């Protein structure tokens, strides 16, 4: 399975990148937003993908996010 992480996913460029990868099979997508976003507010997002709040200027926030990404063997 391919892992895609999109920074700024709630912006116009991030949403276009998301749309591109949503068409691919066997892809797990994490969208990163400073504010985070309710899944209910983002209707194009399938159940197997998610948007999370991550502060890319904060090392602890990045480490917490990375620790939750499933490891493929």
C-alpha cells in the first residue's frame, strides 16, 4: 500500500492533490492541516483516509503524528 501525506490539504492546491490521489487504488492518504478538520466537513474523503491537525513548526506535534502512521511489513 502506498502512503501519501499531503500538507495544507484544506487549501485549494492541497485539495487538488488529494483529488488526484483519491483515484489511485491501494493508497492510504493522510491530509495535514494546522487547524485539523472534521471529517463531516470534508465530503470527498473516503473512510480509509483522514485529515489530522499537525503543527509542522512543532517537533512534538510532528513526532506524535508520525508515531500513529501504521507500519507496513
